[in-house]
C-alpha cells in the first residue's frame, strides 16, 4: 500500500496558495521572533523551531474544519498556527505570562487551544498518537464526521505506541491521519541509523492502511495528499499514514548548543529548497520579483508579530495561587444514602451495577479494555454491558496497554467519559507514561482550563497465588503524582458509590479494586444510583483507645482485630480512608486527637507506602496528641511469592494487626 506521491502541476487555486503562503510566512516569522526573544532572555527554558518544515503544517491543516482535531509535538508552533492559534497568546505563553494560552504553566512544548480542537503540543515523543487516536474514537462514538491529524517526528515511528496506535486505528477504522514529519535527524543521530525501513510510510502495509511519502517542502503536494486522506477518514474508511520528507534548519532545540552533526552540503542543499521561497515563486508565476500579494501578506504578518511580542511583554506574571488551583477540577458534592435497603450483592456485582447505571444515565460514558465485552472481564465486572450498550460503547482492545490507555485519555480530552479497565493492575506499568505525563498533567499544563474525566480501574493485590508480577499493590505510586485522584474501596456499598462518583468526576481517577474483595461476602447495597463524596473517609467502627486506619482488604481484618481486642478491653476506632488522594485528613486527625494512638494497616510494602505518608501527616499536625509511636502494619519488603504459605506470611494478617495494636499499650 506504500507509494510515493506524484508531483502535480499547481492547481488553479490562487486563494489556497495565498492562504498557504500566509500561513507559512506566519510560522516562519513567529519562529524567527521566538529565536530573537530567546536570545534576549524573554523566552525562557527552550523552544524547538519549525523553520524549514512550514509547508507540512500549512498544507495539512488547510484541509481541516474548525471542529477537526490536531495533536502536535514538542516542535508544535507551526501546527498550532496553521490550525488558527492566536499568535499573541502563543508568544505570551512562551514568555511564561498569565495571559498566555496555558497561563504560563505549559510553555513552548504544551501550547493548546481546545476551542480550536488543538489537543496540544506534547513534550513526550510520540505522545500525540494515542491522544489523537482517542479523539478520533470520540468522533466515531459520537457519529460525527470530524477527523484528526496526529503529527509526530521520525523518531517516534520507532516507538511501540506508533505501531499500537496504527493497529488500533486500523481495526476500529478511526478517522485519524498520522503525519510523520521526517526531518531526518534526532538530537544528534540520523534516522538512517535507527530505522529499519527506507521509508517510514512503508510500515503502513503491516496495518492494512494507505501509506504515502510526500515532499514535505511542497505545500501543494502535502495539501493534495492530506486532502485524499481526510476524505477517506470522513467517509469512514479509516486512517492513513503520511510521511513528509523535510529538514529542520536549526538544531534540535534552541538550547541544544551542540556541534552540528549534519554535513554543510546537506544543510545548504535543503535550505536551497526553502518551502517559503518555492511558494513565492508559484504565486509570482515563476518570476523572481515577489507579487504585490506576497508583499501585502508579509506586511500584515509582520504587524501581527509586532503586536504579539508587545502583548507578551505586557502580560502579567502568574501568581503562586495558580499552582494549586490548576491541578484539579472541582469535585462534585455528593451525599451517600443512609438506608442501604435489604438487597445484598457482592463487590464485583456492585462495580458492575455502577457502570450499568452510569452508562444508562450518561451517553458519553464508555468502557474499553482487554476482554471487557465478549467475556465480561476475568472477574465479571463488565458482565452484560455489551449486550445493553453495544460494541461502540463497550470495546475489547488489543493487548496494547500504553495505547488503549492513551486513547482513553484522548477521548476524555475530547469530551467523553472513558472507563479504562486494566485486566491486572500490575500491567499499569505499561501505561505509566499516559497516566503520569498525559492524564495527570494535561489540565495543569494548559493552565487549569480543560478537564480529563477518565477512570482507570482494575484488580490489584495478592492473596490468590498469582506471584510477583500479578499481585502488587501500587497505590503509593499514584498518590505521589499531582493531578490524579486515587480511590480504594473496601466494601460493595463503597465500591458502587465511589465508582459512580469517579465516573462523574472531571479528573483522572485511579480506581483500585482488590482481588480478594471480589471473592468476599455480600452486603446491603441500594438498587438506585448513588455516589459517595470523593475525599471523605468512613469511620467503620467507633472507639476510644486507638485509631486503626486500614485500606481495602485490610479493613475487614482491622474490624476483626477490633472485635478481638474489644474482648481484651481495648476500644479500637477503625477508619477506612476510601479515597487515598485527596485524603480526609480531618477525620484522621480528629480520631487521633480522641484516641492518642495510631496504627496503619495496608497490604502494600511498608517502605515508601501509603502508611508512611499518613504517618508524616499526623506527625506534622498532631504530634503532641500522640501517647505512643505510630505503628505501621504492611507487607514485607519483598515481591509476592507464589507459595501459598509464603504469600500468607508476606501479607498482613488479622493477628499481625492485633499485635501491632497491643504493642502500643
């Protein structure tokens, strides 16, 4: 399916050619001005110049409507400008000003304008591909004819998410065009040394989609080939891979300051093929003298740049109050029901019922993951969803955790509410870039403006002899990352209400379901939909002598220990935080102020665990209230063993919890 695009005579489209030239000149002047401002110290950090590649962004984006999407790269100024971004807001952002697109929190590599469906430039190589795939999925689920262009560099074509994104987009026939801007060099290495094929577009054959290589310095050729790809996408025929051969004039970034690895012969040859000069000649009919229209465009754009620089310089610096307010969208207030009724269901059924009810109430909610549709998931938490809501909203994915997670993030940015199931939560290691660098930071990098309403859920923990790679408790990783909400229910009642709250929340939520809880007993759970407020702990048992804070499967063991200790005359107050972040510090501190002793029990390893964070918090805020050192009961600092007796010795037992409480007296 790979082919080299054939050059064509310039079409009789003077309006198009003038638009292309104006866009390319606007990009060129913006980058030249950015360089000047960087050297003057007004643009901080760094920036990655798009000079030499202007024809690609202009030629591609000329085919897009305002409601179409683009995803960009760290070298993304040109893409944003070609899609219509405001030069004033861009320049202010590069200068770190409150008046910039991201209010000074994103900078050059993260400029976005969701009003124009610019999903954002991206500092992670290849990050635009899963996000763009997600926006395309959102368009498909909504039934619109919107398309997405995902720009990326030649280096990203060697990453796994490139192959995973093309595969996912192909099997789902998503309306996304993948455009590789092959400027032929990474920071210091030629792509010929790192890429196994002569042309990156050849890789399209592996995924059954068209692949085309174009002259990336010819805006009309780029425009024509992208026009065909956009038409295919709008007609529901799926993705296209386009490789645009080009050359960046400068180094990788303005801060690189490295020896030039490219030969001067190559540099001069490519600069002689200046895409801007080529378009000038086309507009002038091949004459050397620029036509009046070119001069008029230049004068207009030069004035725009002068205004943009002034706007940036005059902008206010952001205040420190922005730092916290930009991280999280406000949580929706909820009130849990006081009457649970008489009907009893188990933990897995509660999870399932929450998804059924939230999908029925909100058409933007959908579920995706491995084996979630046909089999209902390995723990039956998605049972019956596909029969009721169809395969558009309940999607079995390939085994490509990084990309289907990133696709969920992209769909959330585009306005849907995805629930991404991790089949076994240990596999989240493969998703960490999309969770930590994309989902958690997206709102913040864009100045606290957008929302990323995604739930990433699945089973964690040990107890059923699945050994070291399928039994970890990893919650401490996620509470460490600003931007993530972390929820860990311990009962069917809490699971249903907290999952409903998570789905309705406008933040990325890590929702942890312990495997042993799937096997646990039933509990009275209301049949009607309800939500439990995020960030509110639950006092499972009141007491006066010691506070016992426990999470997930440890809660039932803590309650067992409390009943046992009551017979010995020790009154134990058991608290389940339910939400690990945000943490209900007030409830914990009030309890410690009453009992003057604290034991923390969780299954994860002790070192660096959730209990260490709670210990630090209590020591900072209630040290004088303590009559004894805080005790932590946690798993041994070893990977989970397969042998059943050894596994039981690693995981905290009721006896170990009781012993820790007795030790305080």
